[in-house]
């Protein structure tokens, strides 16, 4: 039953809670999580939650309880009362009545000095509170990979230290010779409180870098995944080779161990890795700065991934021109996977050993638990570098992602040779085209990877090393590998429908990411005036219109639609080609849950309001 805004019965009217503060009233609001009050304006009141919506001078809107709001008159009354009953003023009046001579002037001078000193201390305490608030804010930003005002805070801390130092020295001398009169007891308490605040400033300035919240089942879970991930890759590849790749045919026949390793294949893999490293070091492409690290330093990255892709394509074209048989990859696919897994394990061991000598400020916030297995898996060091060569950033997009496209091309050529075809099948063309578009898009927008969790939060350990060098090229190419042994014929209308589905997914994926990136760079851009957002205490805004008002993670939605389009050309005879879609949904739901957890800690009440406005996470009207 719907009611008009004015149709309220008298009974319900008397039950409504009394509002103490009216809309538009300027009051003093307590900042959440602190004891500081700031001037705010009341903009609304929620009768259900009994919370006031207030607006700070910087434009930040928050919801506060009535107990966290006070009238300005109460602050002014306290101030006047304390000033009228100032101890220094009373002592000055007593000194004038007792000694009218020169000593009185001295006492008057000392009383005025004490007043000035007290004012300075009040000002210092206010400055200290502001520094505490800024440092708290910076720690939140630092954790989420955002820039902070490190230089300002360092300067403020030095100024506070200079102000506190003389008082603390006097305090130590008075303590040593027991020269404290009773009058000075209050002053002693004030100095003690100032000393305590300064120690708190130092404590906040140097936060503990230890990881407390463990993911993937903690130590036991990560230990199991070090063996489970390679076993999954080998199982999928063995099943694709079977005539009947049904999951009921478990386990597949295992090959001889000596057949899984070939030195020549490992040498080809090393040649490919260092070939891509050479392209990475070429002085082409622009150099950009990443997000600030915990110490305020910004690393530089050369953006030339697309150029590396073009050079690789030219090199592959030259090999094909000179009659090099690229389907060699298909014939030794399992050996290449074993070589990549062995290399990633060796790289992970090297990364962990070198991280033991890394300064604490360079360790990853998510991989510094103190547990060897967990830190080895997650990654102990955030940005391991050899000179200017960033190992994590290089592996993120180069050898594995470009290798994925080369493997797909090798599968296409293998299909033509095995089945004596002059043209590849329509299914193989669709899979190659869709995944080529995805890789080219990632390399063209390479700079966007610098703001992802992989770069800003996760260390470089076994998880990323194995994922970048083994999982991406050998699992993501599963559809093309499957089609070589299990060709699937599809009609042109079906191919058109699958192509349309992939285009829809790509459009959602790309437009959502572009909308987010443009808003991050310049929220005041007139072209983005149609977008509405919820301001947060960190100074950032949470979009509630456009794609980000449709679901909370529209880029994930586009990703999943594209993943489905990649698997559909393989038909419905077996579930094996759909492993990628199933895995990808699980991965994105886990990543979305991690994002939700970080955003809740970062944005607080603003995030709760955003979740109310945008209730669905990935799938509209479902999840």
C-alpha cells in the first residue's frame, strides 16, 4: 500500500523521534574514529536509522549519530568559561595586591608569558590532532595504493618535535631535583599529555607491516595450492588429448615421466622469455610513474607492451616465411607446460630468497605474514627489481599473455595440418579472433595495469609467477587446444550470435573500465557531468550512475560474458572447454569479495550508502 509523503496519521506523528538539529543548521560534528569536532552543516535526517546527514567544509558527506553532534554555542561557552577562570589571571591579581613594587611587574610579565605559553600549547595540541588525523588518512591511502601527503606530515612531525623538546627537557630537570610546586601539577599533566600525543604520532607514522588476514586457507591452503595448481594444468592438458575427454574417465592415462621433460624444449622456453625481456628493455614507448609506495616513492615503468607484441608478430611472420613449423608447440605442448612450471618454481624460490634481505618498507602488505609457505606463495616483496627491470610488471603482460596468442596460432596451424584443411575451422577462427582482441586490448591499455591489486598490493611470489607464466598461456588456450583433437562444426548464424555475445561483453568491459579511468583522472571533466557519485572521507567519489550504478563490478560482468563466448564455439559435447568460464567466475567472485572488504575498510559509511544504491555485485538481479 503506497502513501503520499503528506499522508501521515497523527498517531504515527506523535511516535516520531524529536529532532534536536534542523536542516541547514551549522553545528560541530565529531569525525568518525576520533575525538575531534569540526564545523558541519546538517543536510538531512533519517527517521528509520535516526542518523543525521552532515556536510563538512571540504564537501564530504557523512551520517552521524545525535550523540556525535554538538551545538556551536556549547563550544563557545566552554571556551569563555575556561578563559575567565584562567589560573594565570588569578595569580596575577594576587601578586598585584601583595607586592606593588617591581616584583609585581615581574610576576605580571611571567603571568602573561604563561598565558602565551598556554595558548601555544593549545595551538600545538590542535596541530597534533590534525597531524594524527592526516596520518590516519595516509595509512588508509597507503594500504590501498593511493598517494598521501608524506612530506607535509614529516614536516609537521619535526615541528611538533621542536616544540615539545624544550618542555620535555625542563620536565626531566624538574623531575631530577623534585622542584615541582603544587601549582605546577596541572602543567605537568598537560606536558605529559603532549608527550603521549607525540609518541602516538610516531607510532602511527611507522605502522606495523605484518599481514594479519590470510587468504586461500592460510598456511595449509597455500601449501596445498603449490601442488594443486600444477596438477590441475597437467590434468586438463592430458584430458584434452583423450578421444573421450569426459570427466568420468578419471584419471587419464599418465605418460612416462621421462617423456615430460626435454632439454631442447626448456631451451626454447628460455629463449622466448629472454626474447621478451629484450623487447621490454628497448628504449621505446613512454615512461610513466606508478602509484606512491608506503615511503612516498614512485617507481617508473616503460609502457611498450604493444610494441613488443608488434615485434613478436613480425618475428613469428619471419619464421613462418622461412618454413618453420610452428605446430612444434602442439606436438610438445605438455613438455612446454612442464618447462614453464619448472621455471616459475625456480623464479619463485629466487624471489623469496632475495626478499629476505629486502627492507620492510618494500615488502608486500599482503605477503608479510612471517609464515614461510604463505609468503612464498603470495609473494614477500612487492616490486622486485634488477636495476630498472621490474620482474613482476614484466611477467604480468609479456611472456604469458603474448605467448597465449602464439599458442593459439600454433593450434590453428596444427588443426589445418592434422585434418588436411586448406582453411581453419570457423570455431577455431572465432576462438583465435576473440582472444586476440582481448590480448591486444590489454597491451594497448597497458598503463591501466599499474592501478590493479596485482601491482599495488600483491607481492611477486609463486601465485603470480605460476599464474603469469603457466596458467595464462596453457589454461587460457584450452579451447584452441581442445578443438585440434575435437573439431566442432558450427553454422554461420550460430557464429554470428556468438560474435554478437562477445561484442556485448567486450563493450561492457571496455566502456566500464574507460568510464572508471576517466573519472579517476579528472572527476571535474565536463564530459562526465552526467555521472553522479557519493563523496567519501578520502576525497574520492563512488560512482552511482553509468555502468558503475548498474552493478558494482561491471568490468567483471563483461569479462564473464566474453569468457562464455570463447567456450561456445567448442559445442556442448563436453564440459572441459567450459572450465575457463567456471574458473573465471570463481576467480572474479573471490576478487570481488576481496575488493568489497578493502572498500568497506577504506570508505566506511560512504561504502554502505553505495551498497544500498547499487545492491548487485556482478550479475544484475542475481548477485
